[in-house]
């Protein structure tokens, strides 16, 4: 399976040519950093083995917080910490797909658009969750994130259902 960096090195230039004009500069910096990670483009560190004295060249990492190669250890630690904080109840993932005509607007105005998406989708879930036909509780929690992928943008919300008895 190719790494994210390998995919970006292979398809990144074509992606930037097609969507680069609409991308925020910080997104381009992330793509550039991950693409250059551990290739030698960012420099090389030399280490000497204390046993045999042989020199070893290690290509420098990007250290970008979005780079899966650089941050997997932090991600694993964070996931373990967050998993320990989960409530002892079932969770549901709900995905809302944004209509295609709105995606270009969202890409250009992400802060406002994501806030609006979260507000609208959480309001819809609260309405459905309060209906006894579904969850029957007004005590549900939500967390959201946006998943860009394959030309579509979605927002995911999580809702706990064991609140039915707690409310
Ligand atoms: Zn990296």
C-alpha cells in the first residue's frame, strides 16, 4: 500500500494544477511538506553507529502536524487518550454530504462554511434525536469533522444514545 507521501508525490502536481487556485495557501504548504518528507529534499542527517563506526544517512522529516509519517506516534497516543474518555454508550456516525454546487464556495470560505454546516447538521440531529421514534432524548452530544475526499465534502457527527435513560 502506498504511503500518503507517495500518493501526494505522484498525484499532487496534477491536483495542484486543477485545484491550486482555489486552495488556501496553508493547504499547499502541507502538501509540499508531506511530499518532501524523508526524500532528502529537506536535508540529510548523518549518524555514526557507536558499535561499528559506520555512517548512516537519514533523510530529514518534515515534522508537519498533518504528516502521517511524522505524527503517527502522537496520533496513536492521542487516540488512546481520547478512547479512554469515551462515554460507556454506543456512538453513531452520521454523514451529511454537501450538494456539489456548494463545494467550491465551501473550499474558499471554510471557516464560515464549516460553522454553518455544523450548526445545520447538529440542529437536524437534535430534531431527529428528540423524536421518540428514533432516540427519544434531547440529551445527545455531537462532535464534528469535515472529510474532504473524492470531490465531496461531508461532515460527521457523533451522537450518544444511552442518554435516553439519563435524561
Ligand atoms: Zn513528515
